[in-house]
């Protein structure tokens, strides 16, 4: 194909689907995204409420150390007999035994400590009281680990009742490993609670606000929306809102931070709820993103906690009240609360989601009650249903069925997959219909933060954009990660206590958000149809069994060639695996077993299995080339709640399809796995459970989409080249009637596939901008190998 023959023609007057609020962000307090992250509080465990329920090693004095200087001696006790308030029970009593050079406590902050910055002012506050014999000033310093004082303030505690005291401290040095030190002298007892230190400079100078650098990176994205507060954190919890480990109940997150209950965050830490719903709505307003709150639907699929239908009303009221809190007139109950908090104007909420990654009938029985009540009172609010944690399978189908039956506005899909999966599924939404609920791709990422991951995601995002008739919203997940508290990776933005950087994936998201446009434009390709087929066609190779802390018996293990009828016994028909805790202790563990291999392309493997003991099921590997390239039937996976077929390519696993399934002890299971080319079907006890295709990536010559932006009149064209060679094409803008064009080019290229950003090189992988003019309405462009190019044509 010659250069001139390859053309992308953009029909600038043929406008299609609205792109609306397509690209936004997802926030969940995992990886210390809020506390020790976006929420600017510098003190860790400020109200002495940390508890082993949050994390086994936590206690009320986590992140605090006693100080006894120059022969001083004190007893520090955590007490709860005279609490600050009923939701904030614990406080410390510093009992001065002998004053010496001063006694007290210091807080270690997050990461390496309190990040003091020279010249910056910090707002210290504390609730304190004293006993009758204590009568000395309290000195508060920001200090280095060697005791060097970087800034100081003094407070005088005058009352025996809880009183809030505040002071400012200006740092005279930069030291990212500082401590907040509270020291006093004299005699008697000093009581402290809610010890807080905020930088004076928060994002937009909000009190109780956001860390400026992280917030700025988010604002820079220009997201159309922000989903909050998760994630699994929404529904992984108990039903009683007063429980420490309750589901996320938004009413607990409002008002005075000293009155907010401590919460067990299901990501194994403590959540102060300092970044609550009001702060969230305000932050959305500050960064120009529409809020998308997600509420629990009265069902915890992780622990099967279920609100009886006749007790569902308070949960539905929570949803209605949240909408009133966001949008209601201050003359209404919740509108008045918003006004009291300082925001009489409505926040303009348009969307609400019910449920996150819901699996199981109980959710879908409950969803219609929420849906009906919300639509009846607020017909304009768009409601988001949930399609489970995977890209396909029975729970995904159940979510979509419910969404269609209830006429949900959107359905929340989630998937974390290999880069190859994203390329293979670039056309995923081509067949979705415009008159059905729209897709909210509420969580997605390819496994990794390299440039290649970002490149592949960009290609996939052109597929989202070109299907804007069906895809309404999409956000990469997770968004934030503190490098010292990792629950999940990859993540879009990484930070420690004083630095932050956006990954390659961040810069792709930013490109797509900055250059989203408002309406799709028709785009036609000529000469760009020579796809690169993947040559690794058949699913064949080795078979193996593996279990994890379980004991299983297998028999009647056979492999039949479906072309020739030939039959092979596997492992002499039978086997046993035993990897229980006892086996591990006794050194008798047999965890994996090879079953041989085949080069057949169409075959059926069958076996019978019985669980003797253990909490889960087992894995059956097939099509195994090596440990990084194989298919997996995960039978009784994830808390023994799933049966799933997964495909691992280059060490990164994609769940192809999942259904709910529980492997019971002693039951005999007959499993049948049929492989026909890339098609895989699996039966459990003669019931078809899975029917899927492990698609191989088909590399398109170029991935592209085009849109029109109303405010500027610009035509935006996005082109992604994932190939290892450059691709040239003519870009023609039809029906523009101009003699020349100015073309702004925003491009990511010249990066190796493995390149990543780091603290040291935070923008190593990021776009570059250039501009050129054309004569006439078309131009020739060489799309570099591995490139993402966004043209703004005016
Ligand atoms: O994004 C991390 C987690 O992935 C979310 O909490 C959950 O919804 C998904 O399983």
C-alpha cells in the first residue's frame, strides 16, 4: 500500500453521538488515597481511634511515641471514661511523673514523617483538658528526627473540660521526615484528642482540605466526573451504620470532623472520614467534575450480609437524602444541612450509582426498590446499575438484565485485564445499542504502568469514544496510591508524603480528557485494513492441577481428540492433591500436578473431583506454554464463590468469564472442558457454565476517532499506532471550506514500551506539543511507531 492510498477522512459536518461526560476519574480510599494521601491531614491516628479491627497490628497509639526528655518521666494511657464525644471515645492522658526536660508525645505522620517545607505555615489544633494540678504551657514543635526544631508554637490549656486550641507553626527548614512533637512540664495530667496538623496551603485553601500537589494533578486532568467513594469499600461491611466496619454510610461523613466515627477501611487500615461527602462535593466543584456518588444497595456480596426487603427503607432514604443534600433547597432538611456547612447553592448532582461489582440475586432483588423510589422523586437523576466485577459471565449478564428490565440509565462494568485483552476487545462495544442502558466503565486498567499499557489503553479508549452512542462514562482505576501503603497496582498516580507523579496511563487519560470534544464525527478509513493477526492460534500445550490450602481427589481424567476420536488417560486416570495447613506444617504438601500435554486443537478434557477438605477449590491449567502463558479454569476461586475461565498472557491474567459457584466438601463434581480453536466451553455436572472465546489481539493499522468541540469549533482527531513501525496516512477534513488549517499536535511517542514515570523522572512519559499549518484541508502525517497523536484542527 502506498503512502497516498492510506487516508482518514473526517466528515466535519456529519455529527453523531454526544460524548457528554465520557471521561472522568474514580476515587476510592485504598492505597491510603485519602488518609495519608489526597486528604491533607498530616497526623496519622489523630484521634487515637486506630484499632485491631482496622488492621491487626493497629492500636490506639499507632504512629505515636512517648517523649521523656532530660530525665523526665510520664505515663501515657489511652482512656475512654470522659470522651470528647460518643463517636470519638479514645483520648490520651499524659500523666507527668517527673518533668525533667519535658514529657509528651510525638506523631510520626505518614511515610517518612511530617513533610515540613521551609517557609510554609502549618495549622495545628487539638482538643485538650487538664486536671487541677497541671498548669504549664504546652509546646508544639515540628522537629527533625535528631531533635532540630523546624518551627514552634505554644498553647495554654486552661480548662478541665474538652476545649479546642489552635496555633500556627511556620517551618524554617525543609525536612520530609519531621515529627509533630507535643511536650510539656510541671505536674498533673494533660488529656489530648483530635491532634491535627494541616498545611495552611491546601488546594484552593479549603479548611480540612486536599493536599495541593495531588489535587492539582487531578484538576489538571480536567475530568468530566468523579466517582466516589469506591470501589469495594462501599459495600464490604456490616448493615448497622454505627458499626465500625459498616458499609460506607454517607451520613457518617458530614460535619465536625471530631464527630465523625472512625471506620474500618476494608483495605486493612483506618479511615478517618475526614474526606467525607461534603469535601467530595466541594472538590468536584473546585475541579469542574460532576459528582457520581455510589451507594450500597443493602447487600454485601463479600460476606453475604443482606438487609431484609421490609427493612430496606432506611437505605433507600439514604439515597434520596443524599440527592436532597446535594441538590435540595435549603428549606428542606438535607438542603439545610448543606447550607449550614457553608454551601447554600446546590451541587448539581446528576448521577447516582447503586451498588458496586454486585454479584448474587439479593442485590438484584433490592435494586428495583431504589430505582423506583429515586425515579419517582427525582426523575431527572440518572441511575447506575451494576454488572459485577468481570467483563463477562453470569453476573455480568444478570447486571445487564436487571438494567434493561429496570430501565437503568447506565450499567457499571469493571475489568482489569492484560494489554492483549484490551487490544483483542477494542471492538467490544460496537454491537451495543443506543436505546439501551449506557455503559459506565467504572473501573478498568491494563495490568501495568508502562508506556505500553498506556498505549494500549489509548487504543481501547478510541473504541470507547467511537461507541459514544453506547458508552456514557469511563474512568481508569484505581486512581491514587501512596508508595508505602500499596493495596493494589497499577494505579494512575503515585505519591509519598511530599512528592507525586502521574504515570504514563495518567497522561493518556489527560490527553483524552483535554481533547474529548462534544460530538462524534464520522470518520472513514481507506487503505487501513491490513490487520496484524496473531500467529499463536491454538490453545494447546500442557495441563496441570493446582490447589491452595485444600485437599482434593480426582479420577476418570481423560482427554479426547474431537477431530480423530483418539482418547488419552491423564495421569493414569486419577490423582490426589493435598496442600492443607497440616500438610504445610508436616512438609507433606502436594500442591501442583502436571497432567501431560497435547498439540491437539480441538479436544475435550473431563475429570471427576471431590473436595476432601479446605476453604476453596482448585485450578485446572490448560493450553499452558509456560507459567506466564496459560489458560486457567479457576474452580471455586475468590473466597470459593466463583468459577471462572481466565487467560494469562505474558504473565498478566484476564478473566474471560465468571459465574457464581461454591465448591462443597464431599460433593462429587464432573467437570468437562471443551476447547475448539479459541472457543472454550466448560460444564459442571453436565450443566454448561462457561462459553467464551479467548480472543487474540488483532493489531489494527491505526486506532482512531474524531469529535467536534462546540466551545472552540475545533475538530479533534485521535490516532493511536500500537505497531513497531510508523504508519503514514493522509488526514482529510471534509466539508470545512477553508483554504488553510492550523493543526495543534499533542503527541506521546519516542518512548520504549517499558518506560515508566518515577519520582525522579515524573514526566519522562508525557505528551509533547507542536503546531503546523496546511494549505487546503488535508495533510500528510507519519504516525511514529508506538504513538498516540491528538490533532486539534482549527
Ligand atoms: O479498584 C480496586 C478494586 O477493584 C475496587 O475496590 C473494586 O471495585 C474492584 O474489585
